[in-house]
C-alpha cells in the first residue's frame, strides 16, 4: 500500500484535494452539457484507478476545463450515448501511445501553441459561462456567443448574476488572504457561500440536478460504436487523446518543479491516463486529464505519496453517494462563476507580453492559435497553431546569404546557411543581381542543407550565365 509511512500527511492532503475537486467536477460536467454525476464519476476514477499508477506520484487526475469545449461539441453533435465510445477509444489511443513510448515526444510541442490552446479554451469557456451566469440559453458557436454578449444585460437573471459574481469575488479575494487562513479551498468557499445565500434568501435560481452516481453509469452499447465510422468522430477521438495527453504531461512537468520527490515517467503516466479514460468510456463518463489546480493543491497540502490522490477519489465517491441532496442545493450560477474564474486563469497575458518582448514570432503563433480555436473549434485551431509553428521554424532555420570575393577577374560567390525552397526567390534575386560579363564561381561548401528545389534552380541559373573561358560551374 502506497503511503504506509506517511498516512497522516497523505490523508490530510486527500481531503483538501477532494474539496477542491468537488465543485470543479460538477462545474465541468454542467459546462460540458452532461449530468453532474458524470463529472464526479470521472474524478472518482481519476483517484481510485489512475491514482494507483506510478507514472507521476503527486499529480491528480479528473475532468478538466481544458476538455469542456471539445466534450460539449461532441455531445451536441453525436449525442450523450456516443460520449462513452469516444472517450473509450481515446483511452485506447493513449494506451497505444504509452506502449510505443511516445510520451516524451509531447515535450517537443511548441510552448506558444500550448499557451495558445489554453487561451483559446479559456475564451471559449468564458464565452459559454457568461450565458450560464446570466441564466440565458447560449448560441451554438463561440463567435455568436461573443457577438451576443453585449445584449445579455437586457435578458439576464440578475439574481443569478449576483450569485455568480459573488462567487468570483470570493475566489479573487481568497487568494489574497494569508496562507494560514486559506486552509479551505477558495472554490469550495465561493460555492458554499452562494449556496447558503440562495437557501437563506430562498432565491428562485436554477440548481444542479443530481440523480445518483451509480444511476448515471451508462455503458455504451454495440450500436453506439457506429459513430466511429464518421470522420468527424474520429477527429474528435484524436483530439481528445492528444489534448488530454498534452495537458497531462505539461502538468506533470510543472508539478515536478514543485516537489523534490520522484520525477514523472511520461510513458507510464500516459498509460495511466489511457487506462483511466478507457474505464471512463466504459462507464459513459467524462474524459479525464491531469489537472494542475488539483495537483498543486495536493503538493501544497503536504502530500508525500500517491496515496493522497487515491484517497481523494474515495472522498469524492463518499460525498456523491452520502450527500447527493447537498449537491442539489448548489446554484448553477455559482458553478458558472467558478468556471469563469478558471477560464480567466487560462489566459496567458504574462506569457504573451514576455514572448512579444523576446520572440515576437512565438507571440504571433500563440495569438493565431487562440484566434483559430475561437473561430473554428479546438481540434482545428490546435492543428492550425501546430502548422504555423512548424512553418515558422522552417522559415527561421532556412537562413541563407551570399558572400562575394573577387579572385582576380573571377567572382567567387559563397552561399552559406540552409538553402531551401522557402528562401529560393530571395536567393535567385541576389544571384541575378551579380554583375554580368564576369566569370562567377559558386561555392556551396558553406551550406548546411541544400534541398532539391534549390539544387535544380542553381543548376539552371549556372547554365544561363554566358560561358566564359575558365568559368567553373556549380560545386
């Protein structure tokens, strides 16, 4: 049993993590357009199942705000019964990637794309939760939500808005209190305060609906697997697997910097996430990923081993089974406030400012990725960001320039750098600008790379020069 010698520390940390996770599990589920129980169920699996694996000792898994947008679109497009199939298949993809030892390769993804992905998720999440906060039905597309946000004031339920705004105010103020006063997580305090206000004042606001965790389990049937024949569903599976894996492994890298214990084995952690998502799919629950908020709370609460995250799953199950009526008292506006705050925290304002000062190209990739996610969807936006990052890297590594040295009556032109098709127009313009009527010798020994397009073009340029006695060709 893990944590046998540190049970007291791990037990205390598990309670803190469970209190942090509970409102987030429910909030992520509601924002994803699925019953609240499915979010709790994923949190339970993330603790009791994924928590046993040795990939990352202190990282905590569960439903994440980063997947909310993708899950919402999938449920709206394919229906709730298909969610289990999509999550199950994504888990199998993660298992395959872990078995092939592909976990370490996720560290090669551009940081600008990752920040852009998080910013895009944050904006889409906030756009949707503004409508939930106001008690107004939201349009389907993010751009429509943003366009209609200005008119929300005229249609808003201001009682719900007050509860949600109060929750956000508590979250913001809670972080400014001394550490000794912040023993209870701010999200729990904010939701509890809004719930108490709604009960005492008997406010007529929408509340969470809970029917029981066990009753929410809906294993996918054989007929549900037909959705995988759709190209869109296959893309959703790939997006779930890749985004969940990337968020997990980036979170692992951050958590490793927070403690002095064993470092994360990326491939094992990928297998752990695959097992967890496969089981979540079989139960019809939300997909899981490692969550930096819960993981950081676990470390800060003094956890020593993976026993803390296992126990946190047990606490979540106990809360959901023993006191489901308490969850039904929670106003939806309070959860919207929690998720609005979570979405705001995903916006990397400092990262953009720092990149703009040091690497403006990276800042452009970040902003472009964010804009693409908002304009299209999460999967297409991330692909656009990756494509732009690759194009930027190719452009920056294809520097080529000419050095000219006269050797008697012969002009020696040395080409240095990386000659690729991306720089071919510039290269040919500089060669055409060389003085005519003189013998020219091209020296290619300074090239680190010469692709076929450039080689063919240089050969053609060499043939167009007026033949002169003693002229040497391209070497």
